[in-house]
């Protein structure tokens, strides 16, 4: 990226002064280390095999290095601080009533902004997980979204109806009450509140993949205007949506609430951070 | 901690005016004494019908095989708190027979409807019933005002075939409030020889689904949370303010957003014929079956008028009930909506019909599944 030197210098100065101005640092959120390893994962997105929708294939996914995942979902009070400092947008219909409630009405864009803000506050880089990372960390809390319907080429409604019934069952028993952090307990990795009533934004885009009769990938189209929210099941939500309520002709179970849980990146050296920042600025 | 569910604003029971209004309403409505000449109905048979909660309808004949009779119904008015969405929003509801809407009653033209209306002691307010199908006496309203701990019996002759709204109308500002608190339902008066199509040929349905649509007006507190009240009286003043703004917070079928979706979705099968009876006691609406049609529609609900054919959307005037007949031709999930889509999707007025059966490729097929744009299209912009 070519930029006039004085411009870069200005940005650097701005960066440094911004860092010092934000002396009121956040305490470092608790994380859990997810050890390197591999697992069988049902791919996200839609799959068409020889023209017809099928369940996504299982894939072996390996993580070569460990990563750190937030032990709890981001709290409303921490998000509020980001709003107060004008980095994050206002959440929808959520008031500052409790010290210990997760943030529950934020968009993908809000989540990204929060990650940036938290990175500045803590001098560590935070980012949204991918769907693969989320599924690996969620372990037994990850819900397989296979429909298990026979692909009946004569009756496309069959898969549709099976899916409707599956999601109708999922929807039953969804609780609208926002519960204090920790209420849903932890999984085998010590991560709390996975697959409660607050879904978590991931960085993964909505994809549609075409397969041949052998299941070999022919092509894929991505739509990054729609991201995956992980939780009781995968939900595909437009990036600006804060409240994913469904109805009308959208048949399926929408997330009850949309929240945030972030991955903590290994500490980068100063040069990397500056380059990273310049790069981000350049993209604006 | 105040969640939306627990936003009990007991401190805001500002208005003691509400009970006063109720008392006034009770006092001002002196029960009318019908003094007409006696009618001898002693030769008529009496049949008792047990009502069923919507969207279902009690068993009935489509073509009457018996002579006109006195059809006895009983409804108990129940004031109770109901959850009206999946976010825990609560309404101090007033109901005919415990459901919102009240049950659909079905009789034949020429029958006599004899309703026993019970207002239990546990209720806090006087109620009555106004049948749009009935003639005189404010539709029965002036003969049926009962205080808690009272009951009454009303009889009226079903003279006009069609679907008609009934609702509570206890006088003055109590009327709209009781209606938007859930007190409405419908009656269907079938021609004795059943329904006829546009060519006057007899037709039959396999199922009736009764969709009662309600507009609710739930006040919000200073924090923007829906308020919850201890009893109907304490909800009156704040609710009235929202009502008078004419913008409902909820527009729902069967008393609750999502009441007729998911596990509670309506069911049918390809080849089966469904009669959808749709009532709205207060506000205009426009039912539409996404993916289907109205084969025969009595938009105004009155069976002496020939039905309209092949409708996409039909208009139900506030204060009326209409009927639409449809034979399902294709399997899948259909959304039955109020086609003001803001009301359907955001405010709750959506039901689903899950239809089994074989797919008809002639009616519809996916010629090309979603594929990447061909090169020839790639350079094309939305504007030249």
C-alpha cells in the first residue's frame, strides 16, 4: 500500500495519542485456552448436490495452534462503555439494568466495532471466531444442523417440510428472559453459556456450494453481507440486524438474542500492530 | 433487575379513574326489558353444542339434515393475563370462554342461537355480548350486561347466512377497550343446504380454520419495556393512551404472535379443501395465503352473495368476518398473513399451514438451481 510518508506519520501520531488518551483501560476479559487439535465438523452454508439441496458434508478440521476464547459472553456494561466512547452503536432495546447481563441486541457490525475497541483498550487483538473455531470450542454444545431428509427429486417440499418440523421443535422452549452471565453453565472446555438464548456472531460468511454426484466441489458463491450467528443452531443473519426475529414467509427458528464472544489473538509486536492499523485505515 | 417480562409497574397504577369508569359503565347501562309478545318455540328441538377453542371449530353439519332447532351454547367470560408474544409481553386479557379470539359458533340459517353467558365472581368487570348476526337490542348487548357473579341467557334467530363478528360492548369507552383486550369472536351461519360456488353449485370443505385477528396496544415504561399490570383496571389509563394513537404494538392471530406457527401450525394435505374464516372486530385487515389463493372468497362473509374467485388478497373490514375457501394443490409450508407485511412479520400477524402431499412439477419447477452468474451477465450493471 503506497501512501505519502507524512500521512502515515499523522496516522501514527494519532494512533499513539489515541492509545495514551484511553488510559482508562478495561480489565482483561477471562479466556479459556482451546488446545490445538482436530474434529469432524459439518460445514456451514447451503449445499446443492446435482442441483438439489443436501445436508452439508462432514469435514475434518484441524487447528495447528491453540487459541484463546472468551470464557463468558461480552457483558452489556462493557459494551455500554464502548457505546459511551462512541466506537460502538447503540444496542437495540437494551437498558443498563444489571451489572451481569450479556449484551443481547447487537449486529455483526456492532460486534466488529466492539472487537476493535476492546483491542485498543487491552492492547491485545480480539476478533470474532470463525464458525469452525466456534464449533470446535463449543464441543458438545455444538448442534448438528443436518436435516436428515432423503433428497426426493420428485418432491422438493419433502426436505422443506422436514426442516420446518425440525426447527419448530428447536423453537419450542426458547426462553425470552435474559439470564445473568454463567446461568447456562459451562461446557467441557470451561466456556460458559454456549447455546443458551444468546447467539454469538461469527466471522463466517453465508456460502452456497455446488457439488457433483461424487460430492466433489464444483463451485461456491459467498455472500459476506450475511454472517453466521452460532448458538442452538446456525443462523444466517444480515450484518446490520440487531434483533433477528422472524415471521412472514421466513420459515425457521430465529435466534432469540444476538451477542458477542471474541477470540484473543496472540500478542503482536509493535511493528505488526502499526502495520495492521495502517492497513485497516487504508481500507476505510 | 427489570426484564421485559418483569416490567411490573405497580408504581404506575396512577389512575383510580379506571374502576370509577367501570362503575359508571355498569350503572348507566340499565338492562332493557324485552316486552314483546311471547313466541312459541316449544315445538322446536333443542341441541346443545360444546364450543372448541380456535383455530378449531366444533363438529357441525355443512348441509342441515334436521329441521331448524334451538342451538344451545354456553360461554364463560374469563379475565386473565395472557402472554401475547415470545418475549414475555403480558396482556390483561378479557376473553369469551378463555380464548382470544372467542370460539367460532356454527349454526344454520333459521336456527335459534341460545347463549348462556356467565360472568364469574372472580372477574372484576361487567361484560355483555353484541352479535352482528342478531337483529335488535344492540345485537344483544342491551339484554346481556352481566356483572361479576351474574349470568344471562340470550336467544336470537339466525336469519342471515354468513360469518359475523361478536364482541363485548359494555358501554362508552369500555367498548373499544374490552374489544382490544380480546373480547371478540365469530359465528358462522351456514345456508341450510350448505355453501354454494359462483354457479350456485354445492361445495364442501374438509376443514374449517378460524383465524381471529387482534390488535393489541401495550404501553411501554420510560425505559421502553412493555409494562405489566396487576389487573385490567390498573392497565386502563396507560392502555387508553396507546389505543388513542391508533398504532397497535401487536397484530396477532389467535391471541399471540406465533400462536399458529411451528408446532401449532395449521395442517392440510394436497387435494384437501380448507375454509378459512377470518374475523377482525376492530381494525381492517387483508389476509393473503403466500403460495396459494382464495378459490372462492366471501370477502364480506355473507353467503347470500356469490363468492369471488381466484383472489390473491381479500379485505376484511374492521368489525366483520369473511370466509375464503381453498383447495391445496402443492405440498410445502404456506404462510397465511395479514398482507400489511409490517404487521405480518414485525407485529405478529402470521400463521403457517403445513401441507403434505405430492409435488406437481407442472405447476412449479426450479428450472435452474442458483448458479454463479454466466460471464455474459457479469458486466451488467443495475443501471446503464
